């Protein structure tokens, strides 16, 4: 997995950039200076393309590691991190997640909804969801020994292959991503981070909580305290929501021993067994 221990901000010619390292803060800062220099050079050439945008999957994720899991295959086998908008994320080296984006489900809208076509949108979304379930079931029939837990998220489906550990670069992972229609950005990220990701806690704006006021690493203790206050409010609000619901199971549904702890942690933190609204 690709989560550097050290991050630091470097500055050059009035610009700044983040650098990373597994060796030291000093090495991270030196890289940050190089990033800032490249930005300054691009600005001087009049090239403002992609500035200020997060280039999804082209660099390590700047996320603090909050918890580690170990299964005897690698050290660690998984980590829980906090992403840029404050959610906890499970990053697993061997637990294959397939993320399928279907978009936010449309509201039913009653008579007015039918009048303006909402009913058709609901039916289209339901058909897309069923198509993924059908493909997962077909994959299981065509590949004996596979087992899936399928979770419904607010905007799609999350499938976890629970029968054996996988490596991110196994050929079959790319094949199953294609067969099930995995989100293209998610595929890129899995390759770059050398792991599979699954968000564990609700998105803050879906809980009527603003995005965090700062992002790790914090510049000073004052900012860290402000973030802690935000985090408490976020977790209090998130307690009323689930991140996913268990929607279906295919195959033998027996969890491989190496994956059991991760599946249990995922299901507990996401509250997938509850009837809480998804966020």
C-alpha cells in the first residue's frame, strides 16, 4: 500500500506544494519545494491547466493512518485512513472491493414526480442496480468458488469478494472490474495505491455537516483543536446514518479466515446491518 509516513509543505517563488516521504519530514519538504517549483515554472509559461485540481490517482493519498490490521500476508494488510473530507476509509491490500457508481437515486416524487418524469428515472436507476446484481450472480456461476457480499451505498453498489485474498495487480481483478462495471477512477486509484478502498463513514454534507476546516497534517496545535471540534460534531451527526446496507450475497458466503477481521470491522463501522438512512 502507498501511504507515506511523512508529509510537508514546501514553498518556492510564492507558490507551495506538498511533498511526501517514508524517511523523514525533511525529505518530504524537499519534494514539496520541487512541486512548488514546477508549479511556478508552469505559471511563468502561462500554463494554468489542472492547477488547483486534485489529480485523482497520480500521487499518494495525503491521509493520516489511524489504524492498522495485520493478517500474516503483509505488514500491514490494511489501514484505516481519514480522507480529505473527513471520512474514515478502509484500505485493504487483499480484500477485493468493487465500487460501482450508479449516481444518486432520484426521489419518487409522487404525482408530481410522475408528471415530470421522475418515475422513469427511478425505474432506470433500479434497472441499472439490478443489472449489476445480475452480472455479479453470473460471474459467480461462471467462476465456481467465488463468493460476494454486495452492499448498497447512497450512490451505487459495493461488492466484496470474501472467499480468498487478492493482490491489486492480479489479472482477474481487472477482469472482474470490467465485468461488473467498476468506476474508472476507482480502478485507477486501486492501481496507484496498491490496495482496494471502501469508505466506512458517511459523507459529512449528507449529514448536514460542513467539510472539515483543515486537513492533516495540521500546521499547529490550534488548528488541530479546531479540527477535533469539527470531528466530534461530524461523528455525532454521522451516528444517525449508515454508509451502506447489505443488499445481496452470492456464492458460498463463507468468509476466508484471512479476511474475517476486515469484513467484521467494515460491517460494524458502516452499520450495514441497520435500517438507518444512507449517507
